C-alpha cells in the first residue's frame, strides 16, 4: 500500500470529490463542494509530503514537476476508483490535489441531464461544446454522452484527454482513448492525426489553444461529430471566446465556419442539493438557423434572447434551470442566487414566483479569523471582501476594476490587477456589455498600453451604438479622446 492510499480511502468514506495535501497544512477534503479540514491531525512537513508524493508519482511526472513546477497524471486504487492528480510547488513547498473519477460512468438519468442534451449524441456531424468553470462536472457529462453513444451506435470513437479520466470499454462502438504526454504529444497533434485514424466521433478533452480550436472546427466541417470543452461560463461567451482566439483578419472566416459547424453549447455549474450531494444546473444553446445567422453576422449578444424564446426546441438559460431546481425543492433559493450569472434577473424571477429567500451571510462557526476594521481598509480591499463571498458579483467586479484602474489615489490603482478582474468580468458578461469593454480599456490605459486601450474602447463604442446607449457612446468618445493623447483615466471611480 502506498502512503497516499489511506487518504484516498478516507475521501471515499466521506463521499468527497477531492483530497488536498499541502505543506504546512492539515489534510483537507472537498465534500459537496466545500473544503473540510481534518482536525486533530499534524500538518505536513515539506520533506514528509515530498516523500509521500514521490512514492506514487510516475518518474516522467516527477521529472516534469522538477522542470516545470507542476504536473498532471491519473492514479488508480485497483478495483475501487481512479483519481485525476495534480502536483505543484507553492510558497510553502509542495502540494497535491486528487479528484475522484468514479469507476462506473453515470447514466443520463442519474445525472439529471436534460433530454435536449441527449439529442446531441445522435448527430452525424458538427461541433458540440460542454463548458463551465473547473469542477463544474464537464467531464462527467461528456462521459455520460460518450457512454450513451457507445451503447446505441456502431461507430468509431477517439478520445483525446489529459489525463484519461473515465475508462470506456468498447460496446457498440470501437473505443480508442489517447492520453496527452503518454500516447501523444499534444491535443493538436492527436486531433490532426485522428483524421487519418478513421473516426466517426472525436472527443477533445480541452480546446485550450488556437490550433486545437481550428482543427476541431475543421474536423467538424469535414463530416465528423466533435465534442470539446472550454472554461467559459455561458453559451454566448463560449462563442465569443472561440472567435476572439483568432487574429482579427481571420475572425469573419471563423464566424462563418462556426456558424456552419457548431450544433450546440452546454454550459453548466454544480449546485449543492438540499440534503447533501450536488446537481448540475445547465444552460443549453441549440444552434438553429437563427442562431447560426447571429454567429455569422457577429450578433452573439442576441443569443441569450434567442435562448429565452427557444424553449420549445430544448434551449434553456441558467436562470430557467436554477428556478426549476428551486421549485422542485432540489436546491435552496440562496444556492440558486449564488450560482446565477444574471443575479438581478433571477432575483426578479424568485420574487415573481413568490419564493422567499434570505441573502444574509453568517460567519463560519468552526474557524478563527480576524478582519481589520472597515475604517482601516482601502476601497479596493472592501470590494475584494465582497468578491470573496461571491466571486460572480458583477457590480462588485465593475466597481473594483474602476477603482484599480482610475482612482485618484495612486495607492489604490493597480493596472495589472485591474486587467485580471476585468477579464473575469468579461467571462461573465461576454462581449455584449460595452461597460465591461470600457473597463478593460481603462485597465490598459492605467498600464500605459494605449493601443490596446483604444482597441477595446472602439469595441465598446461599436457595441454601445448597437445597443443605442447614447450616454455610454458620449462617455466612451470622451475616453477615446484621452487615450489618443496617451492620458489614462483619473477620478472616474467617483463618477455617478
């Protein structure tokens, strides 16, 4: 038995999803999405944890860790479970996280996957993307889809993963699973080679770079069914993220290719069930002729409206699904609100349905911590606390970027941090919000990158004109005039 095995057995006994071991910390388990420290145990010393890790990590991954400071691989308790493993170096020393991969692929019914997603499994060609933040259940949903195809069709499936998570045995279909860095050099090279390997269906574990995205789209265009994943939060932002990966002079061509090949997007997040466990809430885009036209014409900001009116063909928004789960008694209204992308819209839905909810936050009673007095905090620090409670608070994100990029106090401003938060804001709002793009321009201006600031301001201006936001148009024109003179914004955080 390896030294790591008892911790994995403890994880399984707790019904958790992840175990975290870090230098100078006690073992920590994620159960129902929440981190649980193991009380009454010793903290790991660096050498002790390093010895534990080096005992079970493959030699190739140890070399990669020492060269690149992190590495990924799969580990198995034979006959019990497999685990996706990441080892990394941090400020304290060394650490690892291991996520449980169930030995049996869960079914559609067990996962509560909507029937409209089942339709994607019976396409002959096209691109289907499953998206969401890390830990949102993308791999599990895709595994269930591949399993359904494997049981109902007679075709050739190739999966390209890093690492291989769920293992599929050939049933109706011939299954070939390839692991990046073990059976192939990269996602792109494996995907390119797949075209010579006679597949009907290809699963790309992660479309993480431009080359992989391009080959995936081309593979779908040439008559194959391609499944892929991205780390975006909504259907509309998924389309924007793909297009924005390409150079400006190629984006019109990619819009046309994507309009012809994209068949659907499933965006999901995991919510805590009442009574324990978690359940996925999903947003589903079925690319109809109207949706394809929106993509082709660069009108992705119209996709959310299209999804609202497309319920009859299986589409749904996050707000729809979260409200449905609340009304079924599966999740609490507070959990739905915490996972909503458009919180004001869901709040209105809950009020219209007469569903009471309480957003009052209480401190954890099992930990000790000190927070400096509000009066001693900077403006940015106060907003960061709000984001610590709810990282998807759009109002707080906007306010923080504004302070970091434009505050009159130089101690408050930080262009690099402003740009990081602005990117998080873009992931949530997509390219249909001119205010988000304006804030990105302000962050670039604070960094003295005026070419990028002008580019983003012009994008914001175009969108504001499309949305007929006259006040925003005037405001952005004023900013553009400043950027042309290489003047960053100052004092805008105090504008009403």
